[in-house]
């Protein structure tokens, strides 16, 4: 079934224009990373992943002492226009261990590469390159996409990436194998894992009897559909340009990454804004005022969230519970300003997703400017939101129009 492109009257949703501009280049990226022969079954890959973890277990990888400056280009979509800029970085030299898989013979081997600024230095006899994504990202820590030029018929199955002191660990082991082989069974497994985590989080909140603050007298898990929370993975862990250029590949990639890595997937992801984990939670304290996560810990003590933000954000079930609580507090805010009829609004998920990205006050301003009251809705309600938040809405419409992730669970 072909993907349906999201539609909307604003410049952001000129998806057809962005698709024409970027689809060709994205297809080149996709074809450059996928192997020509996908002969390994799901069981073969699972066995090889287990073997790879054992092979790499005792390998030592190190971080150097000197920071090296380099830059990468960044491609952004704002207001329906694509802009290109340069982003500067400083990073220490790193040894990175790779487990290579020959897809024809099934042979595994471990090699070490060196990251020196923007350079990738391969050992003699090997040629490995970094794949530049549509948004310009090349080096992406342990989630970097590698392309093995030589030896032939070889892909990177697993990598062991060294971390700086103070990060809480010495290294991180991760698989980006989905970038080479988009195995349908692992995509389905990723969807099943996502469903299971959301249901486990909801089940735990139900057992603990956590009540909604938005709708008094109701359990928090009985207020909103479970799909609202399942969509968070795609909203937080997919790129807008890639989603508009090829939404099917983008959602397959996210689910495949989840299928391969399970609890490791994005557990240590973080950004400059202090957002961590697979659903990108924040806990930014300002002038002694608790951040979002700490506020939820205090507001919903019966939920028994992990009181340590970093470990709580890394844990998939715990962070999903926190996301459910945050949706409830944001819904409480919307009901306070727009009345209980907003629960009947067909675009309620969009309002809550936008409030999750932040902040609910800005969502309220946009709704008021659009003349939204209660159950009444307008498709172009989001004028005035941050560009990133508008991108959230674009991706959410793609997910809903294409029944993601539900169609993978049928």
C-alpha cells in the first residue's frame, strides 16, 4: 500500500514540493547503504548479532585527549523552504570497534577504525565511508551510518563507541544494520516492541491506580488512545526532510532500529537542549524551579517514576510512563483554557503532540489565534508555532493517514 502524503494549506505542508526536491537524493542515500543481496533471515541476523556482541565484548576502545575541530553541513526545512548551513563541532579522537558481516559467507570479523575530526581512518585492506544523510548529518556518535566499500559484500553489523569520562559508561554498543538491510521481520518486531512497551507502561500506571489530573475520576490510561504515545517515537526520532521525501523508508528505519536494538535504541540519545532518551524528555531546572521530569515525579508520586532523570529517560518503560503523565498535564492545561469539549476535538492529538514539543502556552496562543473553541477544529490551526513543532504536525499527519504503527501489527 503506497504512502499517503500529508496535506495542509500552509507552506510547511507543501510536501510534494519538498518531496520532488529531495526524494531523488534520499533514494541515492538509501541505495548506497543497502546491500545488493539480502539473503540472511531474521534468525540468521539474530544469531549473528549474538555472536557479534560476544566478539566485541572484550575489545578496548579509547578516547583521545585532544579535541579536533571540524564542520558538517546541515539541511533544514522551514516555511516550506530548504536551507543549507554549516555547523561546527569539536570532538576527541576516538577508536571505534566495528563488527563486520560478510553477507555471502556469514563470516564475522572485528576491526578498529579511528575518528579524527571529520575523517574516518580505516585499517589497511579496508575502505569504509560515512554516509551523509539527507539532513547533512554524517558523524552521529554510535548511530553513525557506515558504508563498507571493501571488502565486498560486507556491512557493519555492530559498533562499540567509546564515551567521554563522566558520561556514566565507558562505551556504547549499537547496531545500525537496518541502514544496510531493511528486513521486514525486524520492522514488524520493532512495531511489536513499541506496542509492548506502551502497553507495559499503561499497565503499570493502571495497576498503581494513577488518576488523571485532566479528567478527575478517571484513570490516566483511560483518557487518551494508546496510539498517541506510540507516535512519539517517530515524532522524536525521525527527520522531517527524510519523512517528507520518503515517509515509508523513514518509518521502516525507525521501527527496524527498534527491532534490532530493543532497549538500547536511543536510550543514550541526547541533544543540546537537554532532551534525552527515545522520547526526548527534558529536566532543565531554571532559577531553582524543577524541570519537566522532576515536576512529574512530584505531581504523580503514585506513578513511582525513577527519580534519577538520566536513568529514567534511558529506560523505555519509565520514560513512556513519564510521557503519558506529561500528556495528561498538558491536556489539563488545554481543558482549563478551552473547556472539556476539547476532548471531542478531532485534532486533539496534534495539540498534545505540539504541547509535548513545547510549550503548551504556545499551542494555546495558536489555537486562540485560529479561533478554536472546544470541539471545533481547523486544519491550519498551527500558525505561530515553532518551525520544529510545525514539523511535528507534518510527521503526525503522515503517521495517522498511513496508520503507523498499526498496519505493522495486523
